[in-house]
C-alpha cells in the first residue's frame, strides 16, 4: 500500500481532533491534566485549534509558520497520521509559542490547571535552552522561493498517529518531511519527544540536547504515574555530496 502525504484541509479538523485523543488520552500527564474535562469539550477545543492552524498555514509573516501535514490511506481516504511542522524565522520565543500560553478563553472546567501551567512553563524553558533555537534565519530570494527556503529550520510541534495505524511508516514520512530542505540550507530540525517516540526520533538522526521531568503525582498523589520524562532533540543538517 502506497501512503499519501499531503497538506491538511479545514474539513480534516474533526478527524485530527479524534486522532489526538486516541493517541494521547492514555498519557499520564493527559489523564491527570485533562481527564476530568468532558470528551466533547476536548474534541471541540482541539477542532477549533486545528482549523485555525490549517487556515494560517503558508502565512510568511507569522512568527511560527505552520505546515499541517497528513498521511492518508489511499484506499479508504482515512487520515493515518498527521503532524504540524513550524518554521521559526526569528528563532524561538516563548511568548510566541501557542503551546506555552494560556488560551484567551481560559481552561475548560475540569482541567488540572496547576499541572498544565507547570507543564507549559517547563516546555517553554526546555525549548529555550539550546542556543540553536535562538538563531535568526538567512534568506535571499523572491517571495515564493523565499517561502520554500523558510522551511529549513523547523520544529515538529505536534505529531499524532492513530493507534490502529502504528508501525505502517506514516510517522516516518511526517518526521522526514523537512529534511531535504533543511539539509540544502544547512539548518537544524528540533523535536520534543516523550519516552514513546524517543527511539523513533533517534532512528531518524535526532540527538538529545535537553530533558524535562514532571512528577505527575505532585498534582494527584493517587495517580501513581510518578515522574514523566521528555527529551529535547535536534537533527543537525547533513552535508549534500
């Protein structure tokens, strides 16, 4: 079966939100942080977020230029996996990172705000540590060509694979998406990995540059999940022979 990689469309948002919950609702930080939020509320919130991201992709003036990608089964048309790669033309800035900022609407009822706020704060710190994430970009092109060039230093902000489609190659297609561009321009790619995806990222050439530890039991002593670990990873550009 030949999988298809393409850009997401606004109508994909409901399916993306379903994949998000299917992939992450068993994660300890999600269970303790969002487990009491009604499922329909989570789906609606995520769907709105994905619609905004998809609508904004391709904006060359955005601080974080998003590229929402999907891998589909050509037989059924089902989305097997998706990712959002962001190009940061001015380097990483916590205040421009939507994943570390409290939403305008606040938190849904049932959210463990203490955990979520600490997680977001720690995520911002993790992403700020490596000097390469503060680099400015270099581009000397016409606008259309510049848009292609601006894809060369990227941060994989979200990757989700539906459990029933794991181990079919979809995640690898998404992870590798910016590599050719990055190598041509000599730019780095970054990801923040949980324990689940760590070996996969290592397989594709990412190396550790930092870590974040969160004691989930601090926010719910009865959870028994203990300390959860995330690793900041970088893929250095490859020389093209």
